[in-house]
């Protein structure tokens, strides 16, 4: 009897211990939305390599800089950049104050929903729309406009909040790097002040770690109160060869890890991996038409061609959204 | 006998306790280089006010942004900005490669040591000298040049290393704020890449928290390696009304504390204190001819006139270097 009880206890203890280990293992996996595979293994090995004391590739914490593109890397960018949805909604919201827009291009076409006609106006038309919606107010006012808009803006296909169209595996990656002493930055072709109002809440990236394209601004007094006014004049395009320039301008040291998804990120990845020491560069490949979108070499948005050609020879890891990600989007928040 | 021994023990214990208390008090004073007075009390009260849970002025840690001017606020700026000494030394070092400089102004006058003639050339001459010494190399090369120079560059009057001409009370203040969850930034009219190579070592401020004036840069490949090349073309002047613009561009949120010393910092202080909530703005007043320099309203460098006029009405605290600082410079490091 006593022996049976003892055996019973031992068996129970073993089962319980195994169960506990599994729980602990799950709890300890910092990247549960990633399938076990080469991409996940590469991330984990890199972080170990640069953080383990005594490692020959050890990097002191202040030098652990990681940069992330936003559109197509942290959230979706199809069927159009989400900032274009903002422009559309703002033009509609402002139309009552601008009766002249009903006959003036590119506003007239946009208000009629004729995006083809808008696109026919080329870069000049897009710039006009951007300036009409991004300039002319103070920095505080613009921040409030973006915050209000992003709180309810939904994706045209999925109906999800745009902030729910962010990639769960990438958010885990941001948190995993930060837990290992990294400072995480966003380096995007999108507008710097378009991202700042929500990047901290959604990605855990504070405003001072957001780098993007910008327009010029001016300090002045209004009714005796200091304001920063947004001017309809381009200041900086944070895309392609502009990304390393923006990184040097804002961060002042070379990242050791970079994450992108399109050829707009090519130079950022090249700059990050173009110096000695342990480096990590990864490209999110949109190959999952079922759960997200599938596009690369021929896409009008997020074109990925050179990056696919050169990744292997440069030691950049291509992340297959389809195979490497267990989950694409997190649970809906509304 | 027993009573005497007891009294002796008690007396010894009291003395020892008092000594210990004094030691503890000293050890706990985060600002030992400051005399007890209104300026120090203001700093301590402000930090308590914004950090104490339950305080009606509590500010969450991510929003605790503090900005510091550099020249005249964190280190000396007389008899000339230290970056001017860098320009002088670089022109001398580069002269052998530029035989034409022996007859070309403003280089010829600078090489002859005739600073009056250089100054007579006005802003154009200074810009020429700045571009000849700050552009034409890669960002990595420039960083190495500055690092080498700052390692030995000495003050013309005191013979101290320039990095030893930094103010001990302000370095304590930086550390005190950081210990209370603040992120500390430098916001200077000086060159951003001139400060970054040593700001982390000397002030504990990492490169990504340094904001300054800049020239344009360009990404390119040299022998297949990515570099960022410094161009002889002004990009941004981080002075006066440029400071709030630089702050918004880099940080993207309004500081709650700002420290300056000249009218070049006026708009930064106004921007910082121009919003509701607890705010701290302080001006270092150079009134100590014995230990440092004495200058204000009429100085050609670090002119402080509007700031002195308006400090009281704006609630900005003027720090008297003479009366508020127990120590000006820390011990020499060489």
C-alpha cells in the first residue's frame, strides 16, 4: 500500500513537473507568434551572441540599436499606404471649408473617389494633397488630428482598426529586443508626425525614437503662446538612400539590427550590415495571400526586387510571412 | 566607574551617530556641488513634484524630457566657443595639404593668428572655415577626427582639458534627473556631430539624445562599402527659434525642463514652459569672474539680456554661478 502510494506520488510529481516545464518553456518563449524555423533561430542566436557576457561578439547595451521600417514591416501597406487613407479622409473632412476643391484637381477627383485620376496627376498631385492635409496647423493640432483619426480608422478590406493591422510577430520582436537592452527605432518613409501620436501605444516606441519623412516647421508666438507651425514645404524624405542619412542625423550611430520589407529599405540594411561585428538584417516577405497579401517584385507598393536578389549573398534573412509566422495579426482590440 | 564608562559609551555613540548622520546626509545629497539656496531648492522641489506618486503634478517617466544647452550651460564658452578652437586646429593641421590657403582669406589670416582679420570677414568667412573643416569626409572619419582632438585639446587660459571645463553642478543635475526617470538631451547651436563623439563619456548623454546644428550629408558606396559623406552645405541651425524646431523634429514631445545660459536659449525655455503642468526652466548666469568668467548683457558670446529681463515674470530661475555653485569644475582628469 505504502509502495503504491509512493509510486502514485512519484508519477504525479513527474507529470506535474513535465507539465510545469512545458508551461515554463512556453512562458519563456519570447516569440510565440513565430514558428520554429531558420528566421526565429537567427533572431534568437543573434540576440544571444551580442548580449552574452564573454561572447566575442558582445555589444554594450548603449550600442544595441535596432531600426524597423513601418509600412509593410510593422503593419500592412496594401492596398494603399495607410497614410493615403488619412489624406483621403482629411480632404473629405476639410472639403466644406474649401468649396474651390470641388472643381480643383487633384482634390475634385479624390472627392469623387476617382483614385485613377488622382494617380494620373503624378507626384505633384500627391504632394499637393499631402501638403493640404499635413501643413497649415500647429504641431500640437496635427498630433490631435492624427490621434483622433487613428482611434477609429479601419482597413478598407478587413474592416479591422488600422492599429490592429500591425504584425504580432514583429511586436514580439520589438519587445524581445528591448528586453535584451536594445533601443528600438522606427525608420520609415511615412510622415514622422503621422506615426508619433500612436507608435508608443501600439509598438512601445516613444516619439523620440521615430524617424520619418518631414515637412519644414517654424516656431512662432500666437496670442503670446509659443507654437510650432507646419509649413507646406518638404524637409526630408526618409526613404531609400535617405534612410541611412536619417539614421545618422537622429541616432548618430550605426544600428546593429535592421528590419525592412521593400527595396526602400535596401540602403538601411546595407548601412547596418556594412561594418564589422555581429549584425542582423531581415526582410519581411509578403507571401501570404490567405492571411495578409502576397506581392514582391512587381508591386506598385512595397516593391521587393533587389532585396530578394541580394539577400543570400549579403547574409540578410528573408522572413516568409506564410511559413515563419504562426500568427499574423494579434487579437482585435475593439 | 561604571557610570563613567556608560557616560563615555553614550557620548561616543552620540558622536558616532552624528558623524554617521552627516555622512549619510552627504551621501544622499544628489547635488553636492550646489550650495543650499533657492536654485538648488527649486530643482529638488520640481523633481519631487513630478515624480512623487499621487502628486497632482505627477508626470509619467516617458514624458520626463529635459533639454540642456551645451556652450555656457554644460561647459565654458569663453574666450571663444570651443568648436572655434577645433576649427583653428584643423585649419593648421590641413594647411600642408592646402598651399593655396597661405594667400587665401580667411585661411591666411587664421594661419597667421590674426583673428581680428578673420572676424572682419563676417559670417561668410566663418562659414567657409567651418565647411573646410567639417565637410568632405565621411561621418565615421569626422567622428574619429573629433575624438582624437578632444582627447588632448586644452583651454587657452586655464590649460585644462576642454572636457574638464565642464560644470560639475550641471553634471550632477544631469545624473540626478536621470536617476529620477528623466531622459536628458543636449540641444545646442554647436555641431551635432562635433558633440556626439564625447557627450556620452563626459555627460552620460548618448548620441541619439544630442541635437545640434548640422550640414547636409549623402549616402553613397565607396569601394563597395556604404558611407555617409559630409557635404559643405548647411542643413539646420539649432539656435534661437531653431531650438524648439530641433526639439520637435528630434524628440517629438515638449520638454518639461530646460536649461540654458544665453538669449540663444530663450525660445527653448519659452517653448518648454509654454504649456500647462509643472515646468522647470533655469538660466546659468556667468557672474563668477574668479572661478570662471563674468559676462551677460554685452558679451559677444553667450549674450544674456532678454533672459535676464524676463526670467522673473516668466518663472524662470536664474542660477548664480558665484553663489549657487560650491564647485564650478570637477577634479582634473589628466
